[in-house]
C-alpha cells in the first residue's frame, strides 16, 4: 500500500479507502472491479454475496458501510472491508486475477502449520522477512532475541492472571517509561511513526533494543522472584525492571556523552543504502 488512494498490488487501479481508528477500510466494489474487470462491479458484488449466501457464507457481515466519494463527486455509503476481511472476500471471487492472492493465502496457511510442528521455522522466516526489508544481520539477531525475551515475559504475565490486552499494554508502558522516560506511543511519535502500522521495536537502534531486552528480562526475573500475582504486583515488578534498564542507559550516556534515546528509525532503509552506495560510487 502506498500513501495515495491506490493499492500497489492493483497497480493503476484506484481503490478508495477510509481510515477508521487507525485501520484502513477499502471499497469492496473497487477491489472487485480491479480483480474481475467487470463492467458493473457493484452488480458483480451483489451477485457474489447472493451466491455465497446460498452456501451459508454471509460475506456482507465482513463489511461496514462507509461514505466514500463516488464518480459524481458525491459521498455515498458503500461496502468497505479491512485487510483481513478483504482477503476472505477475495477467496470467493472466481477470477483469474484473484488466483495469485488465493495461492499466496494457501501458502501462508501451509507455512503456519509447518511452524506449529517446528517452531524454529517461524524464527527463520522472521529473519528472512527482516533481511528482505534490508535490516543488517547484527540488528536482526538482537531483534529476534528480543522477541524471545518478550515472549517469556508475556507468558509469565499470562500465568499471573494478566489476560486483558490493555493490561499488557499498560505494563509494557511502565517498563518503557522507567527505562526511556517515554511511553510506547510517545516513543513512536518521537520517531515519527504511525500508531498501528509500524512496530516501535522495528525502528529501534541497537542500544534501544538491548535496553528493552534488559528491562523486559529484568521484569521477568523480578516477577518470578517476587512471585508477583495480579495486575498491581506485576506493575510494580515492571517498574523495577524498567529502572534497571534506565540505570544502564544513564551510565552509558554518561560515559559516551550521547543520548541512547534516538529519533532515528529504519524507514526507507533500502533507499538510504542506495544513496550511500551512490555516494561511494561518485568518490571511487
């Protein structure tokens, strides 16, 4: 997806969309039109819904009605779906153009089954994804280790009566505030990242990743040692774990004279690498 009203996968086909609560919803009719080249995509979509309903599949329940600007420049209600729902709808489209998406989804399903049988495959695939994006090898190793440490912590929280997603977020914020002086959202804004589309940890520097690991590993060990139970006790342990990371950060900053908290991120790292290579070629 790019920043305009089009989807890269559909190339020159414009797909209307609307952002709600940080999530993109796309015009189903526009997607149908791009996949089928139908002269009347609205009618095609209505017939598709009716056909699937005969088999007990209610595609309309995957959609929400949003006002989007139509060809006559007037805003009209139209069926829209988020990415997950859209992929399910595409599975029902009997079109040659839809086949690559169906094959891709089948491949993803097969890979997930393989990962359940052999969890190491999941780690290998994550590593490959980061390599494709252009992240350096040493950074990837730290990121993967950080994922493992994070999993250990959330498993401990789960075993200690922390079940709500919002509670996980609050506890994570406690570690982040203590370690870096910023909540996760404040950190993302500092790095100029969008709320939901970009993972903060994917844009951390080496030291930021390392200190995040220190804070979360310390929190895990303190939680176990104190046998913290419930939200309040786990929150206290999270604050203590974050302070340990903070102490390390402050010592590093004092010795180096540089702030560990950085507004640098890994956006467009491939473009940055190209510019660096171009500069080297000019001087060579």
